[in-house]
């Protein structure tokens, strides 16, 4: 497989309403993850690690911060043909509509894509967490002479109704496909996923929303055969199985779709485990992101247990456990943080700014003294005063407050929220 024959397209995602309030002012792929990255860094890094360096990111909703991040992060050598370019949704005289779905987004971008030299298109989601060698998937596509390849992952009975489920034969040719099947029909959709997967109860092959199309077929489908179809998973793929050679490429590694607050929270906290399912500490599978010129973290008098702390942080807390602490975080004396994702801050306050804000009873940026915060996500640039108590959990009902939201027991402080001294959630 020659990397020059492949172009990758990362879908920037829709409104991301299930990740609200994290997506109130940014697109889903721009949501900060693991304290120093953004979600879109995952598919782009997977491409770069697979020697694929021609990448287009299709953006639409709340795209300003995503566009800025990509522009400031991914710059290849002047002597390289590689690029990470943004294709923003645009209204044209012959098409006044915004992107209507995954397939429609690619269709509306074809007039830009057609100018590149490629044989295969790799289509990726911008909001998944995984480490995958796309080169192996592309080699599999070409060796089988496939028209379409779908990356698949074995899932259990509980997750299966959330995905497109498919069946394949001994040659990995996909024979049938159903989008989000009802539990009553699941028994008809089991597959031979291998002994290891079956032992874990993962008997269903789910589409990961990662596709390879041969160039001609993609253009034919989007411009002629399926010119009214708006979605790959619901329309393009099911309609192609009988007419074209569609094969499954089974992936057995860690993969999670960051679909809602709970899955986002769990994925981040899982990074603090002794052997995390998503390994950031890997020489080959590097996660790339914006290079910040920040000092090392400074920690004083803090007991740390299963915690990740990003650079530029100033930590004086008494205890932090099972938490991810993002860039430029500031946590005051005597505070306790348990099972939290603190996203950190975009800037440092100067002493003059701190003095001015203190005179107006505005807390310093970061987390103050003697706070207790548990089961929470603290978005960027929040100001949490002293003696604030946030105790998330199943006992807290779902709500949407001007300063925070609660989903599945997880308290999410909104970006830039100001919590005065003694505030309790």
C-alpha cells in the first residue's frame, strides 16, 4: 500500500448535543481530552502513525476553536506533500444547505477532493478514542479487491442496539447489515468473532464508523446511485452490500465512541489506571497535539493516587485521586479532588489581575482552598472559590443550571463558570 494513494477524511461531527454542555461553544472533536489533547487529535494521530499524511477535516458546528487548533497544530515540512486541511461547510449557488449527514458532508466536499490524486478514501469519525493501524486495514482492502471496507469491533449484547450490526462470511464479505437493532432480533445477528471475543460475550460485529472506499465507487455512489442519501451508516452501507464487494476488517483493540457525558467521563478516568486501555505512553503510537511552551507542573504537599497531571499546573491540594488534571490547572491548599476531570485553563492570571478580581470578590482562576470535588468535569477557565463542595453521584438528579449541568450523576461545570466561596452542589 502506497500512502500516496490514500486520502483521509475526518468528519467533524454534528451539533454534539449529547455532550452538552461541553459542546455549547465548541464542536465535539474540539472537546479537550486527557488533560492536554483534543478529540480530533486521535484520528489525525492514527493517520500520521499509519504513514498517512494527507488529511481533510470537514467542519460545520461551532468550528472556530477546532479550526484554530488544527491550523496551529498540524504543519508539515515545506518539502512534504502532507497536509491537514479544513473543509468548512459552505453554501453555494447550487446548494444552499449545510451538511445534512455524514454522506452529505463528503458529497458536498467532492468538488474539492476531486483535485487530489488518490485511489482510496479513508473516512473517519472525529469523536472516537482508539489506536489503530490504518495501513493494515488498507492492505486488507487492496488484497481482497474490495470496493468498501468497514472497520468492525466485537461488542456484547448490552451495547449492540447502539450500533450498526453486520454479519460476514468466511471470506469476511459482509452479507447483511442492520442499523441499531432492537433487542428482540439480536439473536439472529450473532457472529463468529473468535474464541477470545466470544469468551468475553462479544458475539456481535459492530461498525466502528470507519470506512475505506475505492475512489470511483465513492463518486458514483454519492453523485449518481445514492445522490439523495445523507448518511453512510443508515443508507450508503446497507444499500451497497448486495451490489458491491463490502468486507469487514475486525479490530480487537480498545475503542470507544465518545457519544455522551458518561462515556467521555469514563474514557478520561480510565487513563489513570495502572494499565490503561488507551495507552498514552507508547513510543510508536504517539498522540500528537498543539505544542505548548509551558513549565513543568509544580506540586506541593499533595497526596496523589492514580492521577495524571498536565504541564503548567500549580497544585497545593491535600489529596487528588483517580483524576485527570489539565494544562495550567491551579488547585489551592487543603482541597480534595476525587474521580474528576479538571480541564485546566487557557492562560495564567497576573498578580495585578488577581488583586483586581479579589477586590470585586471574584475567585482566582482555578480551584480555591479547602474545596471538595467528586465525580465532576470542570471545563476550561472556571473560577471556583474557597470551601466549595461538589459531590456528584447517582443521588444528584439531572439538571441544567446556568453554571453547571448534571448528567448521569456527573456534575459538569460550564466553561468559565464562577462559583463563589462556599458554593454547594
